[in-house]
């Protein structure tokens, strides 16, 4: 009994140790770059914590390009886009979840297929369409291709289907209109799913790169991911300063946002399952 | 009294009253309209345009045909991109999923610092691809990169891992696995938590060891999640090419190019729209096939009708 008990304890402890080791290795690259970004270049790679701390790297890189502008652009893009996607997605999801209409099955299949084909991969064609709409080099031009999100429709529809029928019937009896029922019954009941979608949308569009790179030309419209790319790998060669501070600038805000809302974030990603 | 006046004075409900008289099917179509317009304009229409453009002759005046596709198949860079993409899928997807499963099993138990360990595994999945790329550019850098210091400690020569055709792909695969595994860990974690505890308890009572329990209980029950994650991971390996822009520009000598990068390069750098459209159509076809497989899986998991 006791021998077996101690053996189990030892195996458990080893398992925990192994987990810690793997977790440490996994986070090490990020932690290391963050560490180096606050160190003087000459001692950036040493582990001596008593000297060499500085903000110079960040200041240098920050001043090398209009990053303030890039941040504002990214913020406008991700917030505006999440709001638009939610409005359009909620309306469509409501149609699918509550009403019978001719063509419903076919339309839903159409939405499902779009889950895989991101507009961003149809680079040249969408470049032409968006340019023809006069939106080249604008923030709406970046967002418009994703404004109708198949993923939003799918996710919100799944949530809407769980809304109790009794609530809907009660509201009908009270004479609420169809949009009234959407607003006062469906949306309040599924708030957390919609919030989950918002988090995923914000983080994925904060991270988008290739499409904004193509559809923008000047700092007035570029998001931070595109703005930073030039400083990360300049023709003049890599420097510790540019790389480490550049990384902080591009991952910093989203990372902080994520650490604050980490529980919600992880739940949202699990719920989505089909990003 | 003008229409405007009455409009302002009437309560909102009366204003919207005509909406209430629209029959349900028409109402449903109306509220679907913005989504349908958006999805068509930026997915279906460009797809159709792409197919049309890809069928144009390579030179002006040439009749329509499959010339661009022949050019594509004959293009060694396209072959490299396709082979690279397939290699990426074949190597990174199983490794990512296996690591994700291991991580999920590890952090599914109770121990001190469990939340921190989960966070450590998941955080890379949150980073922008550009950010992950810059982190690994730092790690791989020949002069000050940690990886090279490690190689030196092991008695190997320093080398520019991203600058050699033989090492650039494995080096990029590491980045991909590092970035993706955390996300799939979350999927597995959710699935693990839905496995009834009695199953494992019964197995423990029967004297089954940890590895045996994993092989006979956990792994089979995670199979649906694995299938699902597999599709997402393969699709991701075709879609995520951002790190090439920061890390290698497809080089050295196109050794690390991937299909989507090749499309970008031919469309926006070499200005060969017809050719780029052919490669686009090819890539979209792959993704549509993956979508169909995914829908069948979804169909089994949740009844979407």
C-alpha cells in the first residue's frame, strides 16, 4: 500500500515537472525576446539583471515610423469590423435560426462553404473589386471584404438555436415585433456567444497581414502588422534592437488585452472550434 | 401636416409597423440580404472572375483555353511551392496535433500552476503571425540567435538556418508548430473534459496503467476532435504565409515559397494576372474540397438542419 502510494506520488511529481519543463520551453522564445527588448544591445543577451535596463530600443523603433497612427488604424479596423460583422451576422443568423423560407438549406450550405474560403486569399480579384469601389488605401477597404462573416453567421446561429421557445412565444403573446424579439429575447440570451465571437474577430483581424499589405499604400491606412514588417527585416540586416522592440510593438497591446481577458479568450476559442 | 412631421411624432412602433406586415419568408430574405451581398461580392464574384481570368490566353489575341494552367504545371517555382505546401502539411500537422494532445493531457490534471502552464501553451497561438515570425527571426539570427548558441554548445557549427535551402523549411516548420499547437490544445482540452470520469476510474480499478488508459480510452475518444482539428490545420498550412514576408521572402532561391506567397509574387511583383488567377483557382479548389470534408464532419457532430 504505502510503497504503491509513494510510487504514485513520485510519478505525479515527475509528470508535473515534465509539464513545467514543456511549458517553460514553449514560452521561452517570447519571454526571451520581451526580455531583450528592455536591455541595452551590448548586454541584451546576458542574464545579468543588475544592469543594462533601458527603454531606448522601444523609443528608437517607435520613433522610426508613425506607430501611433498604425495603432489607431488597427484599433479602428478591428472595432469597426467586429461591430459590422456582428450586426450583419446577427441578422442573418436570426433568419436561419427562426424562419422557414424557400432556399434556406441551400443558402446555409453556401455559408458553410465560405467558412473555408477567406476573402483574403482571393488577393488579386478582391484587390480589383475594392479598388473599383474607390476604397483602395482606406481602412474600410481593408475591412469590407470581411464585413459579412460566414463564421459570425454560423456561430451566432448555433447560439440562437439554444434560445428557449417559451421565451420567444411569451414575447409573441405580448405583441413584440420580429425585430423586437431579436433585440429583447435572442440577443440578451446569447450575449456571451456574441462576446466570444467579438474576441475572436478582434484578435484575428489584429493579426491580419497579407490583405492589408496589398490594399494599403500609405501610413494613413496601414495597420500595425504591416507597418512593423519593414522594420523587422530591413535590407541593412537584422539588429537586436529592431527585432526585439519591433516584436514588442506588434504583439504588446494584443498580448496585454489577452492576458487581462485570458479566461474568456480561451473559452471563446473553444466554443468556436471552427475558426 | 407633412410626412416628415408625422414621422417624428409617431411612436417608433407605428413607424416600423409596415415591417410587421411583411410575410416571414420575405422578412428572412431581407435580413439575410446584407450578408449575402457581402459574401457574394468578396468571395463568389472574385472566384468567378479568377476562373474567367485564368482561362484567358497567356498573350493577348490568344484564344481562351487552359494555357495558364499548362504554364503553371510547367513552372518549377509552382512545383516547389506545391511540394513545400504538402511537406508543411505532412510534417507540421501531425506534430502540432500530437503536441497539442500531449499538452492537453498534461494540463487536464490538477497541479500547482496549471493555469500558468495553459497560458504558456496557448499564448503563442494568440500572437500575430508577423510577431511570431519576428520572434523566431531573433532566435535563428546567425550572430546573436539563441539557436545558434545552442548549436555551438553542442559542438556544431553556427549556421544561417534561414539562409540555406536545406534548413529553411524545417526552421519554418518549427515556427508553425510553435504557433499552432496551443490552439489545438484548447480544442483537446474541451474534449477531454467531456470524457466521463467513470471510464478512467473503472480502468484504474482494473489496474490499467497510465499509458494503457491513454491508448485505449483517451485517444479513441479524442478521435472526432482530431479529425476536426486535422482539417483546420491542413487549411491553415495553406492560408498562413505571413511569416514568409518577414522571415525569408520565399528564399533562398524560392526554397521556402508556398502557394499563397507564389500567388502574391506573380500577381503583385511579376504582374502576371492570368497566371496568378490560375494558381488562385487551384488553391481555392483545394480549400473547397477541405470545406466539403469539414461540413460532412460538422454534419455528424451537430445537426445543422
